[in-house]
């Protein structure tokens, strides 16, 4: 027998292991996988199974709490299994089966060597992280098969032969491994290859020093739960961080290159960086690529390393391609470091807990009929009823997972704060595939939606999208993402120069804040972000409103109205006070567009921040200083902003206006008429009727009682009577 | 010690350089005095053999120096950029002293620099007496470096007019300098290379043409990494300058310096020191040098018109001036900072009041 100590997901290990296995010619492969995964392993040869993939193992009874065991092409275990498959030798998973309960509690404090042995060694060798140290020491020494013996000796020295001075779980696992080994020997295998994590090597090479009985005693009486196992597609992004069983890797894309093109890795990596940067419009010629490679090589020599590592390549790329600017490299960092590869698993091989959870949720939300129907089904949900609320949550969660089973119907506003939602549900069989794909994000709909949402949040740089995501999260009831979401919002809000975006985001935030209040969910985050955004709007608004054309002014004007309402809904006195202060500045700043000036005056007047007499004087002043009637009309539109009551209740304003219209020369009047008409036609029917009377009889007369149906015609009449007054 | 106010690095650290040369058993590139490893060691400092110690010259990231030295090994010219006070010149000087044993082959860039300063000029007496000849040629520091295989230095590269900058293209790519008057060309000896420094955020500079840019590897020199480090630098300088200006002695106002440097660092990095809040950055460079000058003028105000203790009010005006440079945009950034960060910070009320009053005044 021979023990091959590897590092999980180490491309150097994988390469070396393949070679070593070919040289050793084993007749059986013992591998550090939980016993019980055999039934999934028999599908290894399926042509549709392409790494990165993962073994998903979950308890039959409690299928939500499963764990993943991912493999990439460069994982040594994957290569070992491929070899075994080709040579048709048995693959025996030798690790403790899943679902064995080991009492973990009485672990006494371990020395640094024991808690993180590799980290300890790395430190001794002058490295700040063990990953890099392993890379430099073992992964890069490609051809040396003796490295396996070296690894074994090293761990043996580290463990000082004291095989039992370990956490209980490890002791049990190693006992199980030895048991598997004894069985393999008993079964008559002659050349047994054992592939396991480097740390376990001494426990296996010295198997004879421990009696079968003591191992069996150790394993006796352990309770075991029944586990299901399945293949699911994995991807580099998920491989790049810690998830479930086993450690993630820092740079899957780098490891893939290391595995495939070890000899030419610098060239491949740098050429790729050059190409990606060229796509981003950077000056990155092949000559640059050459220079960068030379620089990386020199740097490597200077640092006494056998081969350039990721650090050297990255530094060289930044220096040569990006003129020292890290931010430029950040544009391609994700593609260069993590990579975008996704694995494939034939549909028939997967049965994932997420599917089961989905089916269960459909059942309890009473959506099964809609699931079976091949036609579109319309459904109105009353969110006050728990079953229907859960249906709503499910549909919203599925939307997060990009499974649009239910689509919001037109006319259904889906406003937070209302209790009714109208959906149109249409199930497409493809959605089953999507659910399997979504299994990578979790074993329950909630968990998957949560993780997917986190990914979406990381992936967006738009405040507007974040606001939408926030809305989705609230509706799908995944409040766990709120802190992350608001942090990102805060970040973007701080960096955006676009005040309008902030103003667009505010109403939605305030709504969620209020709605959240109703549902007693965590609202402090929203309060914080609102209080963070609002001062920025106040500070930025004057310059946004200054020196702009009518069209953008109109946009800002609308946004200001929404902000106004949102702030009043939020109802925090000091913020409203600061808002009015901002409006005061806007109303008094000459360069601010007149439409906005007018509206600011109106808002201040409504809030009784301006006395009627003073307001009249102001209006007078605007009338006098406006060089052309056109300008005043803009001011007037803002000032009246959709409500004529102001004119009806303040005869002084009316008279001023009246006098003004009288003195406008005919040709100019024609040009402003459309704007006036737009302003006045926005008023309510009764308001216009009343004004017509005022225009006809002077403001002193009481208005006739009118009915609501009077509108467009009367407005026309009002205008025609104005025309009469002006003798046109 | 010599009478010179400040001797060049190779004289100042002669002993260390010799120690290194003795201990250095690694391969040296042609015409280098030390191996790349020893050069890095000279700059970063550390133990050497038994009991010998090399004084650190650069207190930043070792990887940066390794990158710089590697660049010079690969024959590419090195461009060090960064805002004032990031030790660009100091690093350039130390590198050339360690590599060539000579840090004086230097061209000081300026807007008035002529091509001759980068190429060669003539000794007119000789020229008239003997006609064009090699004896009449007066080589520039760059040409001298080419002839002797040493490091040439160009300070403030971006201040040199663009057409003059481009003189360097042939020198850097072909490693030759044609002298058409004598119908000859000077080919650089091995070991020749060029280290340039440039300020990347100043106004009124001449961007490098992309052709020239391609000849350089660029390293951006970072600002002091931690708040404490920067506070120490500012404090140190403020005290020294205070002595020179003979300002009345006062307690070292560390707390005020710390607050000032915090503002500078936060606005510069676009992030609060606790990393929680993101911020916009103003258009100015906000270098450590500017922080020093703000504090100094505050000190002068306090000494001559106040009670001698630097307070928020003394700093507000020049602080605002340093931050608000480009009018509205910067003002907005500064106001946002005041409203979203400073206002909420405990114990900063006086600073907030002083600064917002000052903006109100403007």
C-alpha cells in the first residue's frame, strides 16, 4: 500500500498524484470521502458530468441541513477517481459516514501547532499565510514524486507520532479510515493507493501500530443517520470561498491554469490579463505582455521562488499594464482570480433537497393546482391570511432565484403596505432545471433566496437596482440581507454624484421603513440610510437645480415633489426643517430654474414660512423682473403646481395675475398660452369652474355650486373668457 | 563628517554599501554594484551577517521596492509617481546609489527644460576653436549615464514640456543617442537605466505621451499606511518648522493633529477610518505636505492672534481652502463630509461648528 498525502484542491497535488498513481499501478483506491457516497460515485463516468461539480449529502429526515463536497478538475480527489475509473479499479470511500454524531464538546485548548499545523509551519518558514507557503513548497515542485514521502515525514514530525492527541472527530475519522484499509487488505487487494489530506498520512502509514480492536471500540455505538447523496453542478465562484465541507480556494482560475498549463502559466495568465484589459480600452499590446512576464520572472527570482505566483504576476500586471493603478486591475480582477467556470450534471443524477423543500412549500401554500396546470392561473393573494402570505413569500423568493413562475399582473401595484397581490402563475418545466441549479445556493427556498440575494447585491453598482432588490427582499421575507444591502446602499449613496438617483431611492426607502414598521421587522437600518441620504440631497440640490434647461428641470421638479412627500411620510421634524431651509435657498438663488424656484416658494408658503403679504410682494417682484412673460409662466407653473386653490383663497395673487395677463402683448401671449393652459388644466374641475367665475365676475362674487363632471369644456370656456377679457 | 549640508546617499551610507558589497554573493546584473537582493536589503534595512545592521531607508511595503528593483533589472525604465510627501525622490536616490554607486546623474525637470539638458550641449570655445568634435561635446547626465552604464535620474518628469520628454523615447527603447553633428551615435553601456519621478495629481503638468508611457513601468508610491504613522510625520515636521519660524513654544497638540490628519485621510481615501462609511473625494491632492501646511498656518494664527493653543477655529479657514479648490463640486464634497460624518462624531462638535461657520462666511 501507499499513502498519498494531498492538499484538497491543490493543482500541484492533483498533477503529481496522477503521475504517482500511474507509476504505482494500484489495484484499489481508498479515498477520503465519507462512506456512503458510493451510489453517487458510480455515475462518475457519465459523459454529462463535468466539473466543477459537488456531492451534495443530506439527511433523509432533515434534508435542509445538507453539506457540499465540491470538486474541480484540479482537485486531486477528482483526478484520482478519474484514474480509478479508467483502470476499472474499485473506489472505496474510507472516511466516516455522514451523519455520525461525535461529541465535540470536551475539546481542551490545543497548542498553535495543533489548531493550525500548516499555518504554524508556514510561519516558521516566514510566510504569513499557509496557503501560499504550501503553494511555494509543495505545489510548485512538480516532478518530484518523493514529495509524497516528504509530506508524510513532515506531518509525522508535526504530530510527533502522537496520533490520539487530536479532536475526537479526527480520532474517530482516522479509526474509520484504518478500518476501511484493513477491510481492503482482507478483501485481497495487493496494491492499495490511499488518497487523503496530508494531515492524516501518519495515521494510515502507521496503521499496524494500532490494533483493529481499539479502532473498532472507538467506533462502536456511534449513532448514524440515513443520508442521501446527489451530484449537483458547482461553479468557481462558490468554490472560491468556504462552504460546507472542506476549505474553499483563493483563486480557482489560477489553480486551473496551474493544473493545465503549468509550464507556460505566466504567459497564459499575462496574455489573458492583457486581452481583458484591451477589451476595457487599455493600452496592452503583446509587447506589454512580454514586458510584464519578464518583470514577474525577475520578481520571482528576487524573492527566491521557483515559479511566479499569483502575487508576482498581479504586481507585474499592475505595474506594466495599469501604470501602477490598482483600480484598473480591479476591473478584471474577478475574471482573473476567480474565473467563471460552471459545471454540468445530467438531470437524471440530481435529486436535491431544494426540490423537496420547494414541493413542500408549494403544498403548504396551496399552490399545487397551479403547479400542475399547464395553463396560466390567476391568483389574488390576501396577505393577511398566513397561507396566502406564505404563497406570496414563495413567489417572491422564486423571483429572486430567477424562476419567474408567478408574474405580477398588470394593474397590481405590488405596493408594500397593501394587503393584496395579484399574480399570474405559469409553470414551465425548465423551472425544475433552474431549481436544481439554484441548489448551489442552499437547501431551502429561504436559504437559497438569501444567498442568491447576497450575490445579486454584490453584483450591482446601481442604487436604483439596490432599491429594487431591497423591495424584493422585504417581500420575499429575507431580512437577513438588509444589513448588507443598506451598507452597500450607503456606499453607493456616498459615491454617487447623481443627486437625482438619491432622490429616486428615497421614497422607496421611506415606504419600506414605514411598511417594515407595520411588520415589526428591523427598521433601524433603513432609518440610518435615510438619515444618511437626506443630507446629501440637501447639500447637492442647489447645484443640480442651477443653470439647467427646462427638460431636466422638470425631472428635478418631479423628484423634488416626491422627496417632499417622502420626507413628510418619514416625519422627522429636524429633517423637514432642514428641507425647508434648502427650499429657502433654492427659492432665493437666481441661477435655479424658475419652475423650481416657483415650487419652492409654494412649499414654503404652504408651510407658513412666508406671510401672504410677503408672498404677494415676491410674486410682484418676479413679475417685474421677468424679462419675458415666458419666464414668469415657468415660475407660475411651479408656484401653482397642480392646485389652483391658492389663487382662489388669496385674492391678492389672483389680482396680480389678472393684471399681468392684461398687459401682455398679443404676440407674446400666444407663445405662453400653451404653458398657461398646461398649468391651469392640471387643476380640479371645481377649481377651474370657480376661477372661471372669478375671471368673469371678479373675485368678490361667491362661486356657483358645481358638479364634478365639469372639466375640459369649462376649462376651455375659462380660457375663452380670458380671451374675451383681453379682447383677442 | 563633511561640511556639506546634505551629502549624497552613496557618501552618507558608504559604510553600509561596502558591508553589503562584501556580504553579497548573489549574481549581479552587468555593471551593477550590488545584486538586486542586496539593493532591496539596502533600502528596507535589516540584519546583515553577525551583528551588522542595515538602517532602513524606506518604511513602506517591501513588495514595492522589490517591484522597482525588478523593473530596473528587466531593462525597463522606472517611473515613480505619487502625491507630494510619498518619498519618491528619496527612493530614486537610494536606488541609484545602491545600484550604480552614484546618485548624482540627475536632471531636474521643469517647464523651461530644453532638449540639451537631456541630450548634450556644446562647449562653444572648443566648438569655435576646433569645430564639431567629441571634445567639444558636453554630455548631459543622461548621456553620461549611458556612457558609463549607470542609473540616470529625472526628477519631476511631467513638468518637462512634452516635446522635450519625447527625447527620452529613443534613449529608452533603442538605448542609443544619435549625435548627427558628429555623424555618430552613443550606445548605452550595459547597466544604464533611468529612474524618473512625477507627481501624478498636480495641475499644470504635461502628461506623458503614450509612446513614452510604454517605455516605463510605473509604480504608484502609497501614502503613509496608518493614521498613527501619518500623525507622527505631521507632528514631527510641525515641530521642526515651528522651531525654524521661532513660533512661541507650546504643547505638542497631538489631538488636533490627529483630527486634522483623520479628515485628510478620510477625504483622500473616500472612506472613514473605521471603514464603515464611504465618502466622495475632493479634487485636491490632500497630501501629507498640505496637512502640515494647514496645521502650521493654524499654529501661526493661534500664536499671534489667539491664546497659543491651536483650536478648530484656527484650522477651519485654511482647511477649507485646501479642500475646496474647484468651487462647487469640492464645496459639496466638503459639506457632505461635514453633515454626514463630522456632525455625528462625538467630541468633534467644535470642529463641525468652526468649519460650517466658515463655509457660511464664504
